[in-house]
C-alpha cells in the first residue's frame, strides 16, 4: 500500500505528490553541493566556505542568502586580472623606455641619439661598442666596468649584538644588599665605640674633679698642724 501524502487517496495524485516531494529533496541536496563548490571557487578562507555550506542546509533560504552575499568574482579571475594589470604596467614601462625623454619620439634600444632632437640617449661601450645606458655601471654584454661610474656599495652588515645573560646579573642584587648590611653594621659598631669612649672620658673627668677638693683639705690640715706646733714653741721661749 502506497503512502498517502496530504490526505490524497487517489493513486495517481499520490504518485505525483511523492515525485514532487522527492524532486524538492533532490534539488535541496543539489543546492548544498553547488553552494560548497561555488564557495571554494570564490572564497579563500576555508572557515567561510564551511559557514556557507552550513547555511545552505536550511532549505532554499540558505542558498538564496549565499547567492546574495557571495564575492562577485572567482579566485582565478582575480589572479588573471592582477596579471593583466602587471603586464599593462610592464608595457607602459617599455613604451616609456622606447621613446625619447625629451621630445617623446619613438626610438629603438640600439639608438645612441634621438633622430628627432638629437639628444644623447646612450653611450657606446669602449670594449664591444654596443649601446650602454648612462645609468649602468657595467656593460651587460662584455662585463666591462664603465669608466667614471661607480657601482653602488652596500653598507657593511652590522655585527650581532651580544645580549647580557639575565642569570649572571641576578646575583648582583644580593651582593649589594649584603655589602650595604655590612656597612650598616660597621657604622653602628663605630657609633657604639664612640659612645663608650665618650662615657669613659666623662667618667674620668668626674673622678679627677672629685679628687681635687680632698687634696686641698689635706693641705689645710697640714698647715694647721704646723701652726699648732709653732705656738707651743713660742710660748716656751
């Protein structure tokens, strides 16, 4: 028994509906493949190619949006266009070289002077006699150095700079700290010694000051004793 779609019970109409649905599915799958192949020909980034293919999984809408936002030209066409631009620039250069810079008259590569204005275009080589451009420092035909023209000298390469190893400079900080600590300790020791010497000097001065009055008293006692001895002697006489 065939499957009825949309509630159609007629065999002929049901067959047509089935074929129509299958056609829509096939077209949808074909659009997914076409989107992937077209994105590869137009987009360089593979991530964007994957995004365009994933968008085409939405039936018909994703492919329609991609067809609006896709790049206007293929990658091969863009490369060909760039090559054509370079070739056109090269032709313009050749045409400018094959014309006289003074009057613009067409000349050939072997001309030494312009036949129209008689301006000097090239000089003959002293060895082979072929025309040589005034800007050249060497004849490309016979490899002879042209007189009065120096070859451009390249600047000598700079010597590689040596970078100081960070591991060697790291221990310098602890050494400086230890030296500073030693200097601080020595300073405190000298200060303590100075304080001790000053206290000793003050103590010595205080002892000398206290001893002086005792010697004075002893001298006074000796003088009073001598006067007492003299008094009895004078009384006896």
